[in-house]
């Protein structure tokens, strides 16, 4: 019985020591000042947002990062501040063991540039508006015409198909939205106009166009055409 009690006492003492050490270490860690701030861009192939801007969003009032204590940071608030920026899709903010404030930032991905009523903006991969950047211009299809709540989702899906396809992404440089909702498309290297029709059977129409292009480019007949009609899903009609 005495042995049992002594074992219990030792276990309790060990537990108290562990709790004390953990608490002491945590307190010291919270009181530690940050050493520096590091910004990491995910898929950094389009610098729409500069590191200086992210730094300003993270550190207010032009403070020196080395003067800030870890306990004064609200990481959730910093993430919300970054995510509220119109160029940023998602961020992850944390402090490393060695006191470095790190922000992992994923920028939005533009898939089309819209010209509408004298203004211009991007549509990002999720189908939402994205402002132009003074730092970088994305090479995406230029779209003229009206985008509204009735056609926004269908058009965003079409833009995504073009963006995700290496051939279409390289060749389709312009899209015109007609008043009746049909689409006219323009190719990078040839003068013909593509009469795409409405945003129905999109994948089949593009499949037909790619098959036609691969065949026609072999005999150089693409230079002869003025219009490529994709409105009929069973065939491609060409006009010289």
C-alpha cells in the first residue's frame, strides 16, 4: 500500500513539473519578439501582388517586425485581412518556432479579361470579378459584351475550359458576346472568325473545332476560310 502511494506521489510530481515547464516555455515563447517576416507565393508565375503590399497588410502602422511580440499577434485577423484583398484567393499565416512571421499566399487566377461599358476587369477561375493589376498583365482572352447574372456561370465555365486546355489557351485570344447571347471567337494566328453559337454543348463544340483544326492545318486550308461555324454539334461548317 505504501509502495502504491509512493508511485502515485511520483506520478503527480512528474505531472506538475511537466505542466510547469510547459507553461513556462509557452510564456517565454509568447514574450519572444518576431525576428522577421517572410512572404511565400504559391504558384508565383503572375506577380499581381507585391511582397511590399502583403507586408503592409500584415504589419500595421509601419511597425518594425522585430518590435512585435508573438502574443500581440492575431493570426486569424491577419488571414482575414489578406483574404479580403481582391487579388488574393487564400492565405495561411503562422509564426515558426524561430520567431518568423510567415504568410503563404495564393493569388487569384485570371482566366478572361472583360471590356464592358468603358471599364475593364478580369474574371478569375472561380468566376468572380478581379481588378486589373499595375504590376502584371495576364495573357487571357479579351472578352467584349455584357456579362450578367444570367450568363455569368456559363461563361465562367467556358473560360475555364479554354484556360485548362493547352491548345485553346494558346489559340483563342478574343471572344465577343452578341446581344442574342451567341459568341464570336477569334484565333491568334488566322484571320477567320469562329461562330460558336450559344454556351450549350461547349465541350463537344471545342472537340469538333480541335479535330477540324488538326486536319485543316496539314493542308494549309485554314488560310482560305473567313468563318468557322461550330453551332451544329455534328459538323463544322466553313465559309471561304
